[in-house]
C-alpha cells in the first residue's frame, strides 16, 4: 500500500501556498512553486485531503461566473461521500492545478468535470481498499458517510487514512463511478456557493485584489490601432501628484502611479505623438473586404454525393447569403490583473480562462523561463471567451517589471470595447436544390472566415511593444456546425479560411457554431417556405432515423410552444404589429448537446422595431450535474445572444474602433428580455455534455425565422436592426 | 493641495484625504475605505455597476466627485445587509440564484433597493423599467426581476 506518499513537504508546500494565496501574501519559497503534482494523470493533481478531513479540489477549469465551481464540488462530494461544506476548490493556478486546457468550448463539465470524477473515483477506491485493510472487513461490506468508512462494526475516517499526505496514484479513467440511482448530490439543484458573498459585497474579484506596496497602472493605447508612439511628453503629467513612471516601448505606453485615480488622470492627460495609421477597411464595405481577402486554406467539413449536380438539375433552386457582424466581448467589468516580480519571478493574478497558456505567453514576451512564471486565476466579470484578461496581465507584467513593485492594471471602458479581441466577421453563402415535392436534393455552403483555431491569442502588450509573440491568429474552432446534422442526399460544406481579418480575433461564446447554425437554419427555413412546408415538419423529414434525441428536442419544443402546423409566413398582415414564430435546431458540433428553440416576435411594420416576446427552448446535454446551473446557463446563452442578434455591432473608422462605450455599443436591456420557457431533458445515465454555449447557437436563426413568419421579409444580416427591418419590409 | 472629505458611510463617520476633489466617490470607497461592493464598469453612468445610495437615492458613484459627498450619508452593498441580517433583496437574490458573475449584482441590488423604497409593490414591468439603465452581460435579467418581485412581497 503505497499509493499515499508520506512526504509531508508535498502537502505542506501546497497547503502553505493556499493559505498564502487566500490571505493575499506571496508564495513562501521557491520550492512551493513546483512541489505539488499538477500532471493531469495524477490523483494528487486534482485532490488532497488534510488532517481534519477537509478536501481540496484542484481544477484547471475556471468558473468565470458560470457556477461550474459548485458543479465541481458536487462531483467531488458525490464520488467521495463527503459533505459539500468540507470541500474547497482551487482553480487555474499554474503552480497547483492540472493543465486541462483553456476554459472554453463548453467543456468544463464534459471534460474537466469528468476528469475530476475519475480522480475522485480512483481515490475512493484506494481509500476503501485501505479502510478494508484497517477494519479487517471486505471492501464490498463497507459504507461511507461524510468521509468516514464503516464496516465490521468499526469505522475509520479519510483523515485517519490519508489526512495530510498526498496521493501517489494515477487516475484510472475506468474507476467505478456511482450509478445514477446511488447519487444524492449530483443531478440535484444545489445553490451556488459563490452567490452569498457576491450579494453581500464580500466576494473578492481580481478587481478587488490588493498586494502590499502595490501601484496602479493604466495602458495608454494608440488612437489609431496601428500607430506607434514617436514621442512621449512626460512633462505633460508633471502636475499630477503620485505619478511614478511612464513606460514607453514602441507602441506600448503605460503609466504607473501611487493611486488609481492618479493613474487614470495621467493616462488621460499624457501627451504622446502618435504616427498616422488608417489601415482598417471601410465598414460600409466590410463584406466586399471579406470576399477580397486572400484565402489561406480551404477546408471541406462535409462532402457527400454531388450537390452541385443535384442543385443544377433540381426542380427549384434557392440561394442566399448570411452575414454576422463583428462583436466585442464587452465584458461588464473591464479587464484587470495584478503582477508582481520578486526574486526574478513573475506572479500574475487575473481572470484568465487559460492560465497555463498565459504563463507560456508571458514567458515568451518577457524572455523568461516559464518555470519563473506563475499565473493564478481569480474571478473577474463574466467572460464569454478570450477577452482582455490575458492582455491586462501582460500590461501589468510589463509595468511591474519596469517599476519593481506590484502593479494592478484595470482597463478603462474604452480600452475594453476598443482593444479586447473581437469576434470576427462571418459570411456564409448557401445554395440548395429542391425536388418537385420540396425535398432538398442538394445543399452547398461556403463560409468565409479567418484561419486558425483555438490557441493563444497574441498579447496586446507584446504586439504593441514589438515583443516576442506567436504572431498567429486564433479565432476559435469556427468551422463547426457548418456541416449539418440532417440527412440531405448530397451536401458539401466548405470553409474558406481567410489569411487576415481586420481586428485581432478570438472566440466569443459559441464561436462559429452560432454563426454557421444561424446561416444554415435560416436558409433551411427559406427552403421550407419555398416548399410550402411547415418548418418543424420540414426538419423532422430530414432528421436522421438513428438520432432520436434530436427528434425529441424538436418535438418537445414544438409542444412547449404550442406550435401550430402551417407553412411560413403567416397570412395576417393587417395592423401595424405583425406576429410570428420561428423554429431552430442544433446538434452541437454534430456530436453533443441537442437544442431546439422557438422564438415568438412582434414586428412593428411602420417603425421596423422588432420585439422578441417569448422564447422556448428544449435542451438535452445528457447528464446534468446541477440542473438549476444548467438552466441559468441556458438563460444566459439566450439573452446574451439575443443582445448580439438584435443590437450589437462593432463600429470603426479607418483607424480604430468607434463603439467604445455602452452608448455606441448597445446591448439588451431589461424591457427587451423576452419571457423564456426552458425544458431541460435530464439523462442521468448518459455522459454529461456542455451547456455553456450550445443554446446560443439557435438564437439568431430562431429570431430571423420568426421575423419571416411574421412579415414575409427575410433578414440575413446580424444585427437585425429596425433600419434593416424597414428596408426588408419595403422590399418584401 | 490635499482635501479631506468627511461623510457617513454605512452608518459610520468616515474621512478620506484626496489629492483631487474631483476624484469620483467610487475610488474613495473602493481604495480608501476598502468597500469593494461597488464596481467600476464604465465610469460613464451607463452601466450601474458602481451604484451606491447617497442620502437614500441610487447614485452612480463613478460620476460623483468625492467632494460632493461631503456631509452626505452613503450606503454601499456592504452596509445594506449582512449574511446575519440580510436585506430582503439580498435574501431574494440568493433564493432566486439571480447572479452569474455578479459584477452587475451590486448595481442591481442597490438600484432595486432604492426603487422598492419608493415603490414597495411594483409590477414586473415597473421593475424592468426601473432597471433599464443597469446592464448585465451574463443574462441574469429574469432572475433579477423575480428576485425584486420576491423581495417586494416581503
Ligand atoms: S461604472 Fe458607474 S455606471 Fe458604469
Ligand atoms: S451577472 Fe455577470 S454581468 Fe450580470
């Protein structure tokens, strides 16, 4: 029995660090940075149990306001049979947590949680084996209650068995997990552990984190995105008390001051001579620009039969182009980070969704060995992809290195809207051929989207400062869901991966899957209308026979919305307000979470105002860990994406972003949020899939389909503004 | 050049000494008084994240010069209630799980508290209108409305 090491130093190091981190002190010594196991195949990477029986979960996936931390606690509590209150979670700390990849792609539970579950199940099996030994009772006869194992009339606690010592055990992915009927914590709604602190003002966000001796920094961004700072006039801020330093390297300019307000004033007031630059495309001609951009790579994501020939010979042909605007993450809290250099080592605190990657990027930018860099996650404002958190960490690191003291950087609102990476412009051409009965005989889709996938989005400070960086673009896996889950006899879906895109791209909630689903599902609606078919019935016609879960979400949402079977558009065009409903379906990435939705809209024929009045959603993500947590994610997906669909659009001139506040980058407001009816399908015996993104995929198409049903006019350009609606009504 | 501003904050006398009396109250609360319930979201009175009560009214602390707070009574989220003695809205936000990241929650609760003080029995539509200038990016809107309605029922 040597699955538990008695090297006290291991846990001591980890334990000391945790305490140090929690009360905001520095890591104690060099050893503490690397002693704890972080390899993702080690149980100790995920789990420790201290001498009091308290369980610490170490997880590479981070919460970001989704509530997934509570889900991880449920998983550990369930598999180990310990109360939730005895568990705490350490997230995204490169010195302490396994590298489980960035927190994106709706994979936190699906991958991160499943890995944790395996680690806990492995640990439990080990603990039971040890207990059987100790109690002289067979494993099969043992019971576990609140971290105590009993059998043969005696009991022993986890703390007695392993307390304070680290597991030295490989994770066994096949260790038996609790069967659905034995679960008492997983699969039930559990209140989120973070909410009380958040409503009492006690929660510590990264924005609230302070270190002794800490200074405040602000970046001073170029007024034109590609210009460089030719001269910086330090005298221009001499009258501001508390300014410590101006940092200038290429186009990277920053100020550091004793107080936050002094840093803000200095950043505003600093006079810099910037070079001219006007390299952005003309926004009015953005789609022509996209079409003219050189293609770096052509990817065919689905190729079956001969769709070109089928369309050519079809009784009826349909074609349309859909576009989706450039978006900002527009996080509620501007990006923030604290950086400290100490004894040649760098520590950053930020809300990064990918601390292990950030560590490599910072090491590269600063010419440091990554062993000398530690990145710690602290929660920030909700983040729906790779926003500016990593960039703020890079800003803070450059400033902290220059002044030799810890520096906190928080971006101003215009920095966030102006300089966060953007969801790139997305353009899709579609063609279909229908036979005499209206059935689709051929389907072709061509998406024009930037190259690249997931990966490291270059740090702004490195770009501006001319410092080492990967120099690649990474918009996320935006090719997904251009291929469709339907049984068309012939189909070809092609992604034309563009060599460049106007703004530094990154993934924003449901990247590509949402835009592609929007184009596909709206165009499918056009085909249904051409065929004179009911949109639900038309989809069920092409639902593969071997995909009953897909059929079920569609049928359920139709029932939920009291769907009346008839073709679109509806025929009543009297009165100023026209009403309609639209349906959409997605099978996420064609392999996981199923979602179907019905949107109901009202369109004011005179003003073009669009109101989404009700939104119905049926959602199947397999096993649910925390059903109310899933519901909250689905609600968030729908509302966030309605905002993107109806209102959001980055604006820019030839030099820079011009939508740099909430007035010029408008988002959904309370009166615009529809009534929502959500049906979650629980499948406790299935594996859990993601819920943080899939429901976003169905929103824009559900809305445009409903608008078409109401008005007979088809909107094919997001955002669906009143002006576009009026123009479409004139054309209809 | 420094100026000292005295005010009542969460029921206690507080003073802050500042270089610039035009500094927004938000920074005095967060950095000088350690009250990090109110957040910086925009600094432009557009989002609500920084909301506090000044003499009972919901005010955007990001745009109020600290000098203007002299002699005033300030209430922040920390002073509204505690885990032991929660304000009905705080209890309702927990009951409805009306928080995701929670960066907006300060503004949602403080704005709603001032609203309910004047409109104790609102309709849902009135609640939505009262919160029209409070942004949430995570999409907690229906839960926030449900929480305010729950609190209004007492
Ligand atoms: S920070 Fe004050 S309203 Fe946005
Ligand atoms: S909960 Fe995240 S902004 Fe509202």
